[in-house]
């Protein structure tokens, strides 16, 4: 592996690659796909082995089963057949009216029908840092599929031709749905409008703030913490609860918490998970989810310690040395800083003071906005070409990869479709892997 972040590509293939990358750049829709955002253009998709692709194909049904188990565990905690501390964790900071909507019939057993895990590609396989049920990137990945197949019709893209478009359309197989985009999510509106123009069926895009239920089904592209800024959102939720309309991601704020990874590792719930998931699935998820903890400031008994950390109170983490801080702190959910890596602190990347401040914030916000602590898994190093617009040449960047597979669940809950996989390749000196100006964004294909 080249030690530099980027180096020139071999001249024997560079000329064709420059032309390909330039055509991809020129094919961007007028106005782009994200508001005022750009990324590095590559002439080729990111290739995964057939074994890795098979793992991704099997992951969708497994994650659907996991989400159903999460929802059941929450509801059992609310009705008293499981300990109340589970729902207490998940309900913190959330309005009661919203919680009641999520428990209303006929949505009582519904779960999100779009599942997008954030997977870090490591030397050992995939590590899931979180699950997103209202994800961005659907329109972008659909566009990338279209453009890269146009450039190379024989490429074996994961999801196939129009995979993302077919997957999204399958959410509402009747007369389509109204796509509601909030002001808070406005950066993603261009990609949703492009998606709307390409879908089979009727999928107009509306401003969530001014929308009133019309009897049509709804695709929700707004966060539930933002409801105070969306006057008609609760009316949409009530229409769903009354069975008047369908929605792809129900008004269930407990389903959108990152702390489910910590609850999955909770020892008191071990047998519950094994029973609901079955043993084989439980073991597979153990290799997928990194060890995680809810940052609960309650002190443990004098004869016990917090598992794996060897401390009795999370405040003791402030004294961890940098080598001991292979840890990540982040908000669990239901907060404007809980998405886009805004609340993320990587222990090994922070100074002692920065880490101490992050630990203090996590402890102090427990009552209204709990934090999650996760074991940090670094991505393996890869190399991928990109077009340097300053030199007009193809260079090879050394980086680490975040994979975002998009799974679409049919309304009957029986079929789970992998529509496509978006790869975000970030420079190797970056610890937080997300869409950034100096990252390469490409679809994934099967290695040939």
C-alpha cells in the first residue's frame, strides 16, 4: 500500500479513465444532487468480492428481524412483561403524544421499511456503526447506478439496473406516495426530486412544513425530533394511526435510537435476544455490532464494574490514556446533532481535554438525550482512482471505506430487496467516515 494519500495513476489506462470521469462529472443534474455539496469523481465503481456481496444480500432479512425484535422488546417493556428500564432509556426526551402515536393500532407492529446500515469495511469483515431508517443518499445511489452502467453496461453493479428505483417503488406498490422533505433535510431535496422524476408511479415531492394529509400514502423524509417545526406532521401521524394512510417509516422514535446496539449487548437481555432472533442470527449480529454501552451515570455496586471497561462510573473514562480510548461517543438519537457525525467524538483522535469534555457532556445529558459509547473499529486501507480537477489527471487515493447498502421492505413485510450499495471512500488520515468534499462516492459492483 502506498504511504501517500494520493498518487498519479499509470498512464496506460489514465486517458480512458479521465474521459470516463469527465463524462460522469458532466452528467450531474443541473443544480446537483445535494445542496452546495460535492465529492470526488471516480471513473469506476468500488469492487466487492462475491463473498462480501453474499454477506450483504443475507444481511437485509437479518436486520429486518433485528428491528422487529427491537420493537417487540420495547413494547413488552412498556406493557410490563420485560423490565421497565428498557423503555425508560428509549423514551427519554420524547413527547408522550409522539410515543402514543407509535403504539396506536394499526401501526403497533410496523417497523421501518427502508433499512440502511453504515458499515465499516475492516480487515475482519463488516462492522455496523448504526442503522438509519430515514436515510439520505437514495437518489444519489440511484443516479450513480444509472451513470456507471451507462459508462460500462457489463459492470455487475450490486442491485442491478434500476435497483434503487425498483426498491423505492416497491415501498408503495399502488399509486405511489407523497414524499415529504423538511427544511431541516433540505440539503437532500435535490436528490429526492431527481428520484421522483425517475420513479414508476406518482411520487411528488412536498414541503413537509406546509403539508396536510390528503389520503395518499407518505414517504417521510424528516426527523421526528423536528416535529415542533413541522406543523402538519402530527396530523400525518394521526392519519397513519387511524389507518387512513400508509407510511414507510412509522412514527416510532424508539426505533431510531443508536442505543439498540448497546441493548443488544446488555447481559440482562441476552436470553431475550437469543429467543427472539434465534441462536444463529444472534451470533451473526454479535460479529456485526461493535461492543456498545448506554452512558448511564448510575454507579454500579462496589463489587461490580461496567463490562469490558473495568470502571464503576463512566466519569472514570476521562482518565483513560490515548491508547485505552479505542472508543467513540455519540448521541443516541432524537436530537438535531444525532445525525451526520455532528456529535461524534473518537477517543484516540481527541486530546485529553476534548475527551474529558465529551464524557462530561454525555453524562450530563443522560436525562434528556442519552449518549452511546462504542468500541472503535478502524477501516482497512484500500486504493481507488479519482479525477483531480486541478490537474485533469487520474490519481489513486489511499482511503478507508464506509458502505451503505439500501434495503427496501415490501408492505407485506415478506420481501427484502437490496437496491444498491453506496461506497464512501475517505482519505486514510480521516477517522470519521462520511460524505465530505474530499471523499470519493461511487456505487459498488461485484469483483470480476
